[in-house]
C-alpha cells in the first residue's frame, strides 16, 4: 500500500492494528483491576516493610459477623428465626474444637443499632454467657450528624450492657466499651457519593463513646477501601474532611499508639490461584456460601501476616461474613468444605503443631488486648499469652 508517497506493507499495517487492539485491551483490563483496587493492593504489597517472624508464629483468629437479622425483612418472626438458627446450630458446629488454651471459636456478632430487638439480643447474650459468642456494635446510618451519632451509640451501648449484660467495661471510665463495624463500609463519610454516613468527625465520636477499635476493613473491591491495608494502625480524626482513616500511624511494638482510634484490618491480597474472567480474584477474608473458607484462602490470610510492626510472630486474622442471610448461614453452620467448622478444623490440623504455628481462637476484645501488650512491650503478659496462661477478661 502507498499512502502520500509512503509505502506501508500489509504486515506493518496488521502490526499497527494488533498493537492498537492490545493497547485497548490492556487499558480495559487496567480499568477493571483499578476498579477492584488491585493496583492499590499491589502498591501496598510492594511498599510494605518485610518482617520475617522468628520462632513460633502465633495466629489470632477472629470471625467478625455483620449480623443483620432484619436484612431485607421487617418481620420479627423471621428475625428471631435467623437468630435461633445460630443459637441452636453454632454450638454443635464447634463442638469439640478448642485451641491450646481450651477456648472454643467464639463467633462475634456485630449487631446493628438500627435493628435493636430485645429478643434477638437476649438470645445472643445466652450464647455469649456460654463463651461461644460475643456481641459488638454495627451501624448503618445516612445524612447523620455528630450529635445524632453520639446519641445513637450512647443509648445502644447502654442498652446492650444494662439490659442484656453485653460488652466489656472500660476499667478507667466504668463505661461500656465496644468494637465497631460501619455499615456499607462508609466510616467517616468515606462513600464517594457522600452517602450512608454524613459525619466527617466520626472517629472522635466513636472514641468518646467507648469504641476501643474499628474492625470495618478491608472493603475492597468497594471504593471505600483505604490505601492503608494489611496492618494495625491509628487514625487521627479530622472533623472538617471525610476519610480521616485513609491516613494513619502503624501500631508498633514498644511504642504507645498515636491517634484517635485504633484500626484493626483483615487480610487483603490478590489471589492468583483464583481467577474470574482470566483476572485474579481479590482475597478480602469474606466468607460466604459462594466463597467458602477453603484451605487455600486460609493460607492466603496467614501468609498476608497482619501484625504489629516490630513483632511479626503474632499474626492477626480477621475474617468476616454476613451470617444473618439464610444462604450464608446454611453454609457457615454446615459440615461442608469451607464452613466454619471445616475452617477451624483445618486451622487446628495445619497451623497448631506447637512448634511452627499455634492457633488462638480470639474475640475482637482479646485481639486488642494483645495489641496493647505488644505496644507496652509487656513481656510477662506476652509470654503468658503465648503459653495460654493469661486469660483476657
């Protein structure tokens, strides 16, 4: 072919078209990966300091359930049925499963403030008294104010403690103390469209009403995923701007925390062994009937190694689920591969030899008390926890 005195043969022309098509394909793939936060996850993985644990690795395992008995439902009867399913079947699911300290896996129900139902919470309190569960605070809200948020949290935590015997008590203040998960992942007004919160200064309100740590994240592939991931860190509140928790200071061995609120994040990585449409899947610790907790996923959680800086031999694994939904509950409480009982048995079989690994079935409160011991470099407590001689209450 001759164009304007320039000769272009068919091979060159085909190469140009192929290169253009390849460039378009690469751009589209990048757009998909960026939308799922893969680019941000990759950057965080490459820039994260690599700390190699020495000796036995202790794995603190917690499942945080965004438990919503009124999910797509206004019928109290159905809500009570959803709670009864857990009360009746969870004890059987974890029967005979104990870590080296004799602890059963305790399921943590982050219960929504806006779904307050005394009957549901009395049932969950019975599970907590049997040392098979914990109840913490979940909240969905929209276009709220700091004053409105404060009123909701104070009233709800007071009811949980005084009416149902739930929550821990801060020894310094005598007030109920709680862990928190924000509904719709939108902590501190972090939704790109400004929905599902409204309170820029949410971190300070949480801290002032007794919140000892936030357990909301990871949220990827949702756009609310903070750039800080796979670590435990402190975020400092900013009442004038959203997303204050997108910056922070890592929790550090031997150093007191600096910031408004402690952020405990779960594992977040790219799972190259699991692909969707030829692209790697996001591994974010979510356990569902469609995404069971298979051994390959458990391996990814442990390998990600969420820990306090300077002390990599303690790894914190926070998985999460939505156990109020029937499809998830049926899977979680079954004996199928990737159910809760199968996951816990797998952890004990492969990560509890007492030499390379030790498993600790933990609650959010216990995880944070372990973090505090590391920050204080409290060696007697650290050694006692490793030997299961110190029970956190």
